[in-house]
């Protein structure tokens, strides 16, 4: 069992709910194991999107899981903060209303909540 950091639902917008989770990873196998563990929780398995990004020693990986462009948003934020060897997953449960470009802001807000938890400011 891996050590997942789950912040749970960190925000909602027009019915959509966003949660953020992360864990240390060193390989694609680690990423797959974390995703599988997260999806053992039925709520996360049934989520509309589980988008993620990670920066590994072999390079960066990301996946949108149907939320086009969201993986890149996560990856850019990780690169800006210098967070490597870590997987960040933003989960969205669709609330029935399209968010347009605001969906990227919500992904950024979720990642910011995780990064603030990971790297507390003093």
C-alpha cells in the first residue's frame, strides 16, 4: 500500500466537484499502481475525469482522461514549482454544466491546494 495524500474535494463550481491526490513516484509502474489504488475507492473510479501529471527521472508524463488539456496544466505547474518524483491527480465529478475555460482555472486551483499542502509556506 502506497502513501497517498488525498485532500478530498477542495472546491466546487456549478455542480462540478474537484478533488486532488498525490504520491511520490519513480516510474510509470508506480504511477499505474497509485492510479489503481485511488480507483479502489468507488467514488474515484466513477469520477468523470482523473487527470494527472508526473515528472520522472526519465521525463514528464501526463494524461487528460477526457478533460482535454488538463494534464498539461498540472504538468506546467509542477515544472514551475520544481516538483519532481511526484504524481498529482486532479479528479472531477461533472456537475451538469459546462465550465468552458474556467475548468482550467479549477484544475489550477486544485493543484495549488495540493502544492500548498506539499510545500507549506513559512
